[in-house]
């Protein structure tokens, strides 16, 4: 999986990592049981502080996207375990500012819903392959 960090972005690097790993799981690029690079290795590969990677991994672990094993490191969890987390509240908290931005910029509800549907379909098409 390729991670592209935008160092000029307003989005913190640890969140960019988190979002890209989740997207990789959703697209099927990262499979259940697959190991992610170690915190140290990923930090070195990207050229960022290891605490930044550690924070991203910690958030992914909290949301059950990954499991942490002392010997094996970060491992992609299975979808059933990911679904067990009450993500409805957290998802609403994360998506509300994005919807507010779209609203303030004049995007109509049907345009927003079309964008969301297109993005959702892109993930489901990747998994179906």
C-alpha cells in the first residue's frame, strides 16, 4: 500500500495516515491478518517522527481497525471485529464538519449525496474485484 503524506495540508499527519490506512482496508489493499510496517520503519520510510505513526496506530487500534501484538506488531483486524465498535457517534462527529463546509460553500444536498455515493461505490467496486 502506498501512503502519500501532504506536508502542506491542514490535516495532521497522523490523521492522514489513519485515513489512508482505513481507505486501504476498505479498498481491499490491506487484508485481514496482514502486518503493517513497524512504527519505526514507517516513520523512517515517510520521514516523520515515530510518535506521529504511533498516534495513528493507536487511533486505529482504538477503533479496532488493527490489532497490536508485541511480537508481530500492527495487524489488520477482521471486518467483523471492526464492525463491533460503536462507530455511529464517532462517524457523525467526523462527518459533520465536512457537511457543514459543503453547506457553507453552497453545495446542494443532492450534490453532496451524489459525491458520497460515488465515493462509497468506488470502495465497493475495489472490493468486488
